[in-house]
């Protein structure tokens, strides 16, 4: 997430820039203590990420979103903020100075999120607190009995996790800080479906089912039986209680309006979300206007591609024709997955020509779990320390609305050179602080993945005009998000207006469009990061090519973008600027 930046002017000492001088030992000791304290904070509030970092003790814990825990988080962050402000004047250099700036921004936005008490909204359309067990199970590889028993403790602790979420939901209902009714209704149905699911099919049992074959069979059976008993005795009652509470308390209090700005303090909260999710201080009005401009520009490109196929009608008519053409439909879910894997292999083979460093972590393609059928396709990070590969997830529901001519763009976005390459490279930078290796800077992460779709043009991965049209249909979809998100949350748009706009300007299927609009309604500003991030990254490349001319090297440029891990776009621009200056100076 984007964190607020607070920089101090760096003085000169004895004629030498302080950034080039080694900071005093006491400064480095203070800095290392700050990093250690923040790392402890990070592992405490996000055990799922702690597991990805190799902290197997975190296997036993859920996130603690209880009111006392959130207050403790706030106090810890306030103390860290004071120390970071002092370090801004202390003369940190190089990566340490960048890490301090990144951490200051992160801490500031975490504090703002706590001030808005956003724990009252722990769910979006098709995702939220109730899908955390799925993500936990996906990232859990139990290698021995102690790890298996830690997992058993986690299963037994799920009721406490749900109680904290229930308290937050009740607080949100009482204070009017709630999701729209259509999102609440969908979540109520998902909670009821989980509550009604047989204990034997519970996702939390999957890591126990996959215990290593080297473990004695009797011990495996014992651990699996204990897991099932805990699901039956602890998890299922908690899920039934949550479904009942949601139906009784949350649904009746759900909002009749769609935009976040209609909630108490909603306009200020939306401005905060834009800063956090899109790494910008642009106003909703400016973002809306930019979106309209981008939609017009991309439509012109789409018409040029259409002309190459001999089609003479409108973009909407061409899109409708392609959607109805059986050539662009997968024969089955298995066929779609196979095609995705083949595309990923093609992209893998081309990476060395465009990147100096490639991740060690492998990745695969698989279908989204049935109990998460409402979730969209996407990417799930792996963990090199845990031996968990990254995963490109294919949703059965999404396949029905995803034509094959857009599959190349989607695969590049989720796999390589998109999410998997960027996220895995960051995770493998063992010399960076933990928070930089796993940060969730939305505009950077999604902006890079959208840039990766465009990079596929240079890589020769789009084989015909239809696949080029598919890429442009994805790009205009992200541009439309700038219009629709701000329309919904700052301009009072209805769901029907949002659906109509996407129908008019994209090649997306009807069911997919409705799911997308519900996502924008329930997750304000998140969808802005894709296009805003991509535009900044492409602008940085254009600047580097313009200023370096013959000295520009694409692999080096990509290395500069990726080597520091995710970061706010202003800081990324600063780092690229320094790299350009160094190249110009011959360094």
C-alpha cells in the first residue's frame, strides 16, 4: 500500500553530500532497531505474509483485528513515526535512505487507515475475511509434525478470528459505515454456503491432506483426524454463527446507495483510498477526465486494428461479432488452462532478452477452488523459503466470459512478465527489509502488470490482429475503470450507468461486466491503480529513452524498475531519475 512521504532536506557536511557519507554507527543502530520493530509489527498483523517470509510459527495464527489489537497497532506505529522522522535528519544513505522514505510513507498510511476505522468493512464482492482461510491454506506447506500441530492450533483459533470480525461488522452497522446492500446480499449468500459445506470438504483440511509421504502413516492419520475434529467442533459452529449474524445484523443495515462518498466521512475516505491504491493525489474529477481521454485514444487504436481485418463497423459491433464467434471460445475449462500454460511457456522462453534478472521461484496454472467460485481469476504469490510455487488462478466463472483473443494479454499480466516475475523478484531480494519484499503497492504492482501486457507487443507474443484487439480491449477496460470508479464513488452513478458505460466501450461479456462493476462498488479506488500505474511507468520509459538515446538499455531500465521492490510511484520516479543522471554522467 502507498504510504505518505515525509522528507527532510539533506545538509552538506564538510563539503561532501551526506548521502555519500557513511552515517554514524549510532544512526545505523537506531535504523536497524526501527526495521526490526517494524518487521515484528508486520509479522504480528499479517501472519499470512509472515509465512511467505519463512516464519513457520505464524502458521498457528490468524490476523488479529480486535479493537485492543488495532489500538496496539496504532500505538506501535505512532512510536515508529516519531523515530522515522528523527532518522530523516540523521543521514541515512543509499538503500537505507530509500527504505526509510518507503517505511515513513507506509506507516503514515497505515495510521490513516486505522483513523478511518476501516476494519468495519472487512469484505468486498466475492472476497474478504471469510476467504482468508483459503489464502492461508494455499500458502501452507506442512513439512513435519510441529508445523502440522501449528496448523491444528490455527484451525482451533478460527472462532476467535471470526469473533473479532463480528465485532467490527456490528460496529460498522451501528455507525453507518457499511457496504451497499447488493454486496452485502452476495456476501451473506457466500457465508451461508460456507456454513452449509460439509466439514470433510473444508479448505483448512487441505494442508493436512498433503502431509509429506515420508511421515509415518499412523501419524498422518492421527493429525488428519484431529484436524477434522477441530473443523467439526470449532470451525463449523463459528461459520454458522457468522452467517446468522450477518443475515440478522449486517444485511438490514446495508447502504441503499453505492458510492463510498455517501457514507459518514466518505469523501475524505475516498481521497485517502485514491492515495493509497493509486499512488496519486489527483482529484476524482481529474482522474475521471483522464479516463475519458484515454478511452477516446484507445478506441482510435482499436479502430485501426479492426480496419486491418476488413471490418468496417463500430467497435461495439466488432466486439459483439467476436464474442459470438466460436473460434474465440475455449472448448472447456481444461482447454482454457492448457492454452494458458502454453502461452506462459512461450513468454518464459523470451524473458532473457528483456530482463537481466529472473526469479528462482517457479509458477503454475490451476483452477480456483470451488468454494471461491465467486472470486475472479488472478495470481497467488508463492514462497521460495516454503517451497510454494506462484500460481496463476483460473476461475471457471470467468472463463465463460473470457474470449481466447484476450488470453495472451491476461496471461502476461498474471504470469510473466507480469505479476509472477515482479513479485517473485522482490521476494528474493534477501538484502532488502522484509516490508519491501512483500509490499502491496497497488499502483506499482498492477501498473507493472499492465505494462507487461504492452511489453508483449515488443516480445512478439500477439500473433494476429485479433490478439492485438484483445490487448487493446484489456487496456480500454482499465481506462474505463478511471471513469467508472470515480463515477460511482464521486459522481453518484448508478450500477446501471456503470454497466452501460462498460458495455459501450469494452469487449467484455455481460456477466463479467456486472461482476466488475460490483467489484468497483465494493472496493473503491483499487481499480484506479492499474491504468494510473501503467501510465507513470510508460512515461518513465519514454523519459529514459528520450534523455539517454543510444545509451538506453531496456534490460537495465527494467532492472531499475524491479530491483527495489514495490514502491509509491513518486519514489519510483525519483529512483529512475537518479539512474538516468548516473548514465548521463557515465556512472
